[in-house]
């Protein structure tokens, strides 16, 4: 059984107080040298590390994630460090970045990053201006950082030693475990998008054979898009965790900003081509649901949930989202989804989410009926089932209701021929013919492709109905 939750070792070399004091002096001297040489603001990165051990696998992981986030932020904002020093020392992890930007702008970005995810509470992202002055959160009208354990002022708790070291380490371990869990599930979502993109032949859709009915995108475009979206699946999961105490009706407004950022990242990666907008919406809901379930169930000795519970929770998050189409603001531009709802009453991805992804849930038993066939063979059959039933707004947008009837009836006709369905070679030839017809009619079942990707995601962990979470004891 695949293990989703790992325990990071906290074993390491004990460091003497003298060594720590010497390391602190060296760090201060290096900061002064960098400021004098480059005359630009300096970012100093260290970690929360209690006890005598300052470097171990747990802290290595925390440091690695800090560097990943900083690298992504620098890339996004087009900040190029004038100097970069990375030092994973036995006396504690250190990193220094000299950045030719305003110190106040850098500090605001670091505050936002420190408050972005639970793991970030373990990072100390200090900004020193060109005068050698350390900028504080108070200068920006913000309260000091909260204690890991009780939420009070972290400095007060540290000075008074209000919490035992093992209690703090247990909290650090739990945050690292939950972040690692989110990364694993986010990776499965990324892999699902890649598998769907590569699956061939897919009628009218981009695949490894051709671009389907699309002139502006190809397989490479989808791969670039999937790479850009991978970190956002992790963010959806983490937001699901951190909002687990909120009413389900309030979660959608919490994850929507992440979806907007994900769309922007997708468009940057694809030169403004919409590859995965529908998938961002569906996967965002599902990942947030998994995050919430993980956070609420981790308080017990183990964690168990299935696809049904994920879909049910996703539907609760999405409650009322279809009604938004009825009350669509007049000042906003009319999207294809809004237009098709007004003209044809089609609810698209919104309606499917609000139903708890019923098309996927009803398709899973059908998928199992073909268990003797190969994986890709079964996925092609599953796609035909989706195309046969799904009122795909992507198809209607391109070919109207007549186009939708053509796609659905063509899929139904193929599914009726069981001899063809069970023979992969014959099925492939029939799908290639179907593909040519869709291309000629400019039809692409993108909504069904998004649902197939989501089904692949579910299937990737369905064999593990119990996700064990080793709750740390304080």
C-alpha cells in the first residue's frame, strides 16, 4: 500500500552553545559584507529549530521548501538576485539573497510568503535594508508572528520557554507531514493531466497523435500548462486544510483567489491559450476537499475516506455556484459558459461539480467491468462513455446542439459494438475515424477530457481506501 504520510527523522548532530554563538557572529559578518559590497537590500533565510540539533531530515525538508517557494516568487516577479548563498550548516540552515529592489517591497513579499501556508511559519525571512536595519512587521502595521503552539506572541513564548521542545518539534513534524501529503496529492493531479493529454487517439482532442480540432495548441502546450499548475494543486490542498474550521459554504471564496492565480500561471505558460481552465475549477474543488478531510481526520488515530466522501464535500463547496449564472453581473464580460446557460440552460463544469461529479462516480463501476483490458484501453472506453452522456459546453460552443448530438450519438454507436470495444486495434481505428470527423466539424469535447483527467486522478489512489496518518504525540 502506498504510504501518503511519512515521518521525517529528527535525528542529527547536537550542536554546542559555543558553536551556535560563533555561527551567529559569522552570519552577521557575512550580512555586513554583502551589504557593503552590493549596496542593495538583503534577504536572510533561517529556520525555526529548537533543541540541540539544528540540522536533520525534518529541517532539510523545511529548508528545501522555503528555497522552492522563494525561487518561484523571484521568477514570478522577475527578481534576479545579485548574489545568492545557500548554506545548510550543522549549526542551522542559512540562505542569503541580495536583491536590487526596494527593501519595503521585499519585506511585504516576505510577510505575505510567511503567512501563506502552515509550513511557512517555520521560516524566518528577514529583510535588511541598505543601512543595515532589520525591517519589522510592526513597521507595516502588522502584529508579530504567532507562536507555533498557542498563537500568542512567538517571541514572548520563546523567551519564557512556555512550550517544551518536544511539543514544538511535534508541531513542526505535523506541518511538514501535511505539506508533504499535499505535495504527493498535487503530484497525482499533475500526473492525471499528463496522462489525459497523452492518451491517444482522442476524437477532436489534443493527444500524442495530433492537435485534434485545435489550431492554437498541441501536446507540448498541455504539458507546459500542467507543469505551471502543479504547485497550485498543492495550494488548493493546503487551503482546504487551513479552512477546515470554516463552514463549507465559505470555502469556495477562499480557494477562488488560488484559482485565479492558477489561470494566470496557465496563460503565462501557454501564451494566453486556455488549456485547463475547466480542470483548474474541478481539481481545485476536489483538492480542497481532500485537504479538509485530511485536516479534520488527522486529529484521530488514522484517516479514512473514499471518492464518494471527496465528491460529496466538493459538491457542498460548490453549492449555489450554478445559480451564479442566473445572477451574473451585468458589468462583467459574457463568457461562453454564461452565454450557453442563457441560451441552452447548460450548466457545464459548475453543474457537474454541484452534482458531486456524478458522471465520474457512475462511470467508475463501468470502468471496472473492463478490468481485463489494458489501462489505456479502459481509459479510451471511459472517454467514449463520457462523450456519449456529457452535455459538453465545449462541443456546443463550437458546433451548437447539432454538434453535441453528433458527438454523443457517434460515441453511443461505438459503445454498442462490443466486439469493436473489446478489440483495442479495431477501437483505435474507429476512434481515428471519429477523430477525423470531429476535426472536419471543428468539434472538441474538452469538458469530457477534463472529467476523464479527474477520473484518472481518482483512480490513481482508489486502491488505497485508507490513508494512514501517524499522529504525532506531544
